[in-house]
C-alpha cells in the first residue's frame, strides 16, 4: 500500500495539480462526498484506514444520503471549485489511487456499499506488463538464414526464375511460329500461301500476269 506522501504525490501528478496542498484538498473533497453516500459503519472503517489529515475530512459528513454518480461529480465540482468535466477527471484519479492506498478489506467494503457506477471507480490501475524479448531457438532458421534444412543464407540463394514447363526455359521459345526460325505456319508447310499459289494451281502467284 502507499504512504500518505506517496498518495498525495501520485494524485497531484496524475490529476495535473500544482502541489501537495492542492492534492490533499482534492482528496478531502472526494472523500467527504463518498462518505455522504456510505453508511456510518463504512465511513468509520474508511476513516480508520486513512492518514489522520485525510480522516479529518470524514469527521463531519452526513452519511446515508442517496444520490447517483452524476450528483457525486456535481458535489465534487462544487467543493473543489472546478468545472464539472475536470471534477469527473479528479474523482476518477482520486478513487483509483485510493483503491491502491487503502487495505483490500476496506476497498471491498466500499465497493460493496456503493452502487455499480460508483464502485467501478475504485479499481486500481492495470499493472504494466514487462517487455518480453523473443529469443530464437538455437538452430532454428530465420528468413535471412534461409529455409529450414538449408545451409546457405537467403542472400546466397539462387532461386529458380521459371517453372519447369515455362517457355523461358526453352532454348528457342515459340520456335515453331517465330518468323526467324520457324519451319512455317501450317499453311506454309503445306505450300498453301499466297506466295506459293493457291490449292489446285500449278504456278506460284509471282508468275501470274
């Protein structure tokens, strides 16, 4: 749990307050409003778990009042003399750090005594997980080291640039139909082109008049 000084320091820092005195005044305002929503036995348990300066803010509360979360924020705004939006933020910060500073038993009693929208405010901050480094297993290949089973890094690899049946692999792609090396289209091989005449003719076109 936090000490009194740690609690004031955390609230001042996270609520954007100028210093210790302002943090203590804000804490007292939120505590007094919460005390008005609680029963007297719970108020006493809360006061016993607080440092003396903060417990003092609960001495004159009138407990057993029935109001909702919006009214809680409105009362905090009035007592801290800040806009309602800022009071909402201050209340959230104070309740969050109270949940870390108070004993677990007191926090449990508070949450049991308050309606759900208010009890939800009394949640400690989520712990920040430590950064985990990822270590590769020995012998396990990475992309830069090539695929599993390979003894050469990727930078030395000579990947195949064509499929096994690709025309790129052929010595003379499209050799059957290229003008430079083909033996001719079907019509040329059968001597049925215009240069050689037409079917049934005994003379090529070049000899026609």
